[in-house]
């Protein structure tokens, strides 16, 4: 989702 920032997405993927 372009709404989320790259850094945030990376953290979310790592968290999941």
C-alpha cells in the first residue's frame, strides 16, 4: 500500500 511508508512496511513484514 502506497499509504504506508517503506520503513513502516519493512517493520510490519518483519513483525509478521
